[in-house]
């Protein structure tokens, strides 16, 4: 699941555990309060150092970008620079050094940062929404440093531990532009982070000298090296098989050329990004520095961008940048963006941390129950996929996910195409909200994507047998739900327990009680592996040009279990390897007809619902708790223990 190695540390005989993306980067969304508040994002800024970049999503006039770093903030964290400026300051201005009473950012913490009352740079205005991006100093990812200009060529030492892919420099004590080196442009050109300008050629910016793994060079260009003036530099790595993090590489600085309008391009990174900064370097008029992240949305239906060079409130593209399993994609010549122009980007990988408990990646909540407001449904972490439905009335199973976007709903009890009826807000750090439902008997089941546990993949069919689709589960999926989006279609389901020798030969349907069916047109009689799953020619999973969503589930020791059992006609315990029992259980008979029974501890294991029907909740007993998993009784009214019958299940601790 990881190609990173545990390496020897600086101290004698110490082992350094490879870092996850979550250790060094965070997108954290918050609402301003006008009073002191602490942002806990898990990034160690106090001990390791780094950069905090904040932008208002809702405010334009006073909502400019604000950058704070530990190199300039050792004595005053609120030494702030802006790439965009706002009505109170220019983007070229020297850093603002506030008095203690004016502080917006008050401290760099071991797990985030703290904000003071809303003052000079207005990054905590009551009622305003903000995006923050935190970059921790770490070898082969990011570093920041300060230096003093000499007015002549000089080499600046750095501790990035790798050749920088991007360098951003700003004079801190005088008026100047933000100057950017990018590996795709080379050391003979520069661009400006605070403008839409195209790339410029200069021999005095970088001295026509490419940076190395230990230093970069500046010459007599005033914006990077005027004698006696001070500068800050932000260095971003470019991993190319040398990242050394859990899962391998986590950051890339690359380029591409836009195609024709209406043509979706895919930029291959080898992994799925969670943050992308992209700029046209040829065109002056349509060349904003656009910032996208998965928390605000990089979905199949819409993506929210903020412009690093402008103080404007967030805009929603339709969409421009969309994350997919191996990179990002979009129509980069749409919306006024020029055809055949060149673009540069910085991309950061989505999370690579393997969860250590079930509560980190799966949660349940009843509307009006334990959840704060907002969100409507509380998980304690950002939700990637959710299902919800009413308990006391007939109702659909509304299924949505971050990758398809907030207005896209599918229903496990139906073959109908994707509906534009949901109004789900996934831009929440501790759950999600749903504007369309306010009744108190709604229950939600929530999943977080994580290696070894759960993944979501959007793909387009090609109608060809053997079509492989990449995923980031990190292990072979043991259960997959595949649903066509733009047209009616069954929920094609793979389960490793449906047959003892060749489960890849069979499929089930979530919306149906039907028994397993042998059909090579679904999975091409090919078992999924730790990087791809394979499709046959059936239109339900691989129609040429069809749009699909796939949910991938796996067994993670102590957290989740995908398995099977044979009914014995008497009570039996299903051992899932848990220590405190199953919180969620899904069971289906496969050798004959049978519903998809759902049990959980949020409602009580004595109550059940069925994924394949709109029927109200019933109170039939037959499923009980056991510390290792769950207990199926002898006299089971759901017929989940019929002697000799075959069953599959999915359980979460």
C-alpha cells in the first residue's frame, strides 16, 4: 500500500516514519466569528514551521489573500503579505507589521493556528466564509526562508531536500511584485503571482541558472535581489518518483497545452489531487491564477475557484478543474480561456493516511440528534459519500458524494438516472448539510475516503471488453457498487464473497432482491486488483461515452470487513475481527432472492431498513451485537440464517 520506506533519522539509531499528505498540507474552511478562534487542522507549525494562506470566499472588497509564515512571524505572527491586495492594501505592498491589538493571526500552533478578533486584514469577520491552506515545512514538499538582497548574483541556500519545482519570492520591506519561477518555464523566464501577465524573459531574475537541491540563484533583478532589501521565498518541490511519503509522490509542478474548446483534457499525475493552482502563461487577458481544492469542490458538476491575483469572492466554474483518480481534467479553452495556450500548475495529492479506527472514516447521525447546526449531519470530519433517508415513512435512499457534486443524487432503491434534486453541502469540516430536508427522523450514513477502507471513482465507459479503471483504494476492492449516471441502469455490484473461487464471474444488483448472476459482460471475468478494476461490455457498467460512479469497499483489520457466511439454521456469530462490535451491518442472500438488509447502532440493531426498497423501518429482531462482529439468531424473521443458504455482508466497527 506504500512504496515509501522507513529511513534512519538524524539522531543515532532513530527511525523516521514516512509522512502522509495530512501531516504536511491542509485545506481548512471556516466561518469568521469576529472573536478569537483556533483552527485545528493537524499541521505542526509551531515545531516544524510553514505557511498559512487565507482567503475570504464570500467577501471581495476586503477579502484579499493573506499569507503568514513562520520565517517572518517568529516575533509577530501577523507579519502579513497579500498576493491580491484589497481596498486597504496593494498586492505589491511591503508586509504589514501590526500592533498586538490589530492581530488577525495570533499564533502558529502544533496542530494549526489561532485567529484573533477581526482587525486589519479581516480574516475573521463574523459571518464571512474563509478558505485556508496550510503548508508545513518538510523535505521534498515545501519550505520557506528569508534572505537579504545584494544587487548582484548570489546563491540562496535552502533545505527543501529536492530541486524546487516552483519558487515564489516577495520583497517584504518595500513595494514590489511577487515573482515566480516554475520548472516548466525554466530559469530564463519569470511570471508574477499578483498579475495576469504572461511569462516574461529575463536573464537577471534567476541568472539563467536552474535551481538545485541545495540552492537557487538570483541576480540583479530588483524584485528578487535589490541590495539591502529583505525577501521571503516559498519553495515547492516536484516529486517524480522520489517523494518518499506514504503512497509515494504527493506534489507535482507541471505544464500542459490547452486543446480546443469543448474538449476535456486529462492531466495525468499518477494520483488524485486535492489542491490545484493553475495559470495560463501565454495569454494576458484570461490568465488568472486559479486555486481549486476538493473541500470547496472539484466535482464532476461544478468547481469553485479563488484567484490568487484578485481579491474577488469565490466563483463557481461549470466545471473547469475536476479531480479524477489519476490527476485532474477540464476544458481549459472554455469560458474565454485561449485555445492552444500553455498552462503551468502546482498539484497536491489527496490524503494518504490509513485510518486507525472506524470512527475516523464512518459515522451515522440523525437529523436533530447529536449534530451541531451546521452541519445538519455530524461526522467529525469531511464527508466524501453519504446516504440518508427517512425512517418512519416510505422514502428513497438519497446517495450523494463529493466527487459528483452537491446537486447530484442517486438512489440505491432505483435504476433511474442521476437526479438534480439533492442540495448537499460538503464544504464542511465536521459533516455535511442538506438544505432540502428538515424532518427529524432522517438518518445519514457517512463515509470518508481512505486507503484500505473506501474509495470513490468517476469514469467514462468505452464499450470495450477489458476496459480498466484506475482507483486509489490501495488494495483490491472486495465490494464495488457501479451506477450509470446519465441514463437508467442497475447498480452493478461485485462482491468477493459471492463465490468461493471466481467471484469476478458474477454480479448482483443493489436495487434488486435477485440472486447472483453469472455474466462476463460486467467484470470481464477479471478480479479487481490494488490499482484497477476491469469491465466487460455491458452497458450497465461500460457503455461507450456513458458516465459512471463507482464506490469501492475493502476489509481493513479492526475497522471494516467484507465477507460471507453460510446459514446454519441456529444462532451463529460472524467474527469480523473487531473488538467492540459492528456499528453498521449490510447483509444479502446470494444463492436465492433476498433483500439488502441494513442494521446499525444509531437506530439500534433491532431495527432494520433495506437498501433496495422505500419501505419504512421495521422492528424485527434477529441481529444482535457481538464484540467480534455481530450475532445472527436462529429464528431470524429476515431469513438471514437459513440452513445451507449463502450470504454476503459488509460490516464497520
